[in-house]
C-alpha cells in the first residue's frame, strides 16, 4: 500500500501582498515530496478553511506579514473546529512578535516560524507532527 502523501495548503490571509516567502516554503515542501496547494494572495479565513476542507489537507501553512495574525489565526481555528477539522496541523510563518506566540499557540496554532527559519526545519516539523491518516 503506498504511503499517504502529506497534503499542505499554503495561504496568504489578509491584505498583505508579499508572497515570496510563501512560495519558497511551498517549493521546499513540494521538493520534500509533499503535495502542496497554494491559494494565492488575500485569502479570508473562510476561504482558507473551505479550501482546506475541499482539498482534505493535513497541514495549513499561513504566511502573515501584515500584523493581523491575532485576528486571522483565531478566526481560522474557530472555522476549522466548526468543520470538525481538529486533526489539521496549522502553522504560521512571518513577522510575528515573540509576545504574540503564546496566544497563537493557545488558539491552536501548532508552531510559529519566524524569519530566518530554515526550510529544512519546517519540512522536519511537518513530517514529525502530521499523523499518518491511512
């Protein structure tokens, strides 16, 4: 039986228009053998939750540089819970003040990756935290 390929949704919530980092992460995860869906810019939490449900993803990776993480992340986590998608690992990367990280984790974010994190570190985290769903 073939091994389940990890499915990852990469999204850019909010009004931030800078997606270079998101594309670099998407490419690194794809190169590591994962299936990656990139939703593009200016996604609402509703759009992200809906896409994650339709694509049956294991992981959602959010790239946030706009400073709206304290609003967008809890909204997304609430939508995922409402859809009974508690098994989806949600990661955030971007410009996140250290003081905001505990609140994000309390809201259900599995990990926060700050600028300078290596792509290998992110790949390793995803591999070690996603349960095999087969």
